C-alpha cells in the first residue's frame, strides 16, 4: 500500500526558511517521479517542484528559492524553501507519480506571516 507522510510545516516570518519532508513507502521509491504541490485557501492546487531521475523542475514563482531533493536510501523527498513570502502560505502536498496512478500525502501547513 502506497503511503506518503509529509512533515516539517509550520509558521515562519517572511524571509525565513523551512524544510519539508515526505516519507514514502509501498513502492520502489527510486524508480518514480516525486513532486511537491501546494494549495492556498480559495486557490487551485499548483505544482511547485518535481524530481525525476537527476532532473528537477520548478515554476517561476519559486525558482531560485525552493529546492527539491531526494534520499533514495531513506525513501524520502524534501523541499527546502528559502526566502519565504506571504504568498507561499498554503498546504503543501507531496505526490508520487507511479505510471498511470498518482498518490498524495495528507499535506502539511506552511504559514508565512510577520
């Protein structure tokens, strides 16, 4: 059974940093793409980072501030978030892309506020 468990969210001031973690189980972690998404209140869920093989991709809104990485020995994907802005406030989700199926974690809240 595929399970994804996010952690590391919290409250931080603008300009601060957080590192999110997503522990995966139930599939061959190293073989599949992993992504981070976020959803702010009243907005659609949006992609913020993808890792597949040695390739990473980010939208312009977070490029240069967010970094996705993975430790295949720990079946864990991370999202390092620096220079956080109020508009980064959202629930952050990790997603496993397993061929034709996608699985989501339960989400972790990030609040950026002074």
